[in-house]
């Protein structure tokens, strides 16, 4: 890779990891990325529920540090 490509990847990676980490976690924790149903509406519902489950799973780790900051 050239120096320009390395710099470009470094800049893109700062944004990309936030999204890819989410999808990787959904895949690992909830076996996401596998189509269990036929049809766009059913698959959309599955993706929404996986996203909801991810948010519920992550919420204690997000809420607690913020709650501790507010106590000080």
C-alpha cells in the first residue's frame, strides 16, 4: 500500500470501526447476518429486533458511567 492509501485507511477507520463494531457484536451475540425468514418485511422485522436487542444489551454499560458522572 502506498503512503496515501495508508493515510486514507487511517482516516476512514476512525469512523468505520464504530459501525463495524456494532454489526460484529450483533453477529456474535445474536447470530445476526443470517436470514431466518423469506420476504423483505419479515427480514426487516428481524433486523429491527436484533438492533433493539443490541441496544438493550449495551444499555447498562452506557447508562452507568453517565450516572456516575452526574453523582459527582
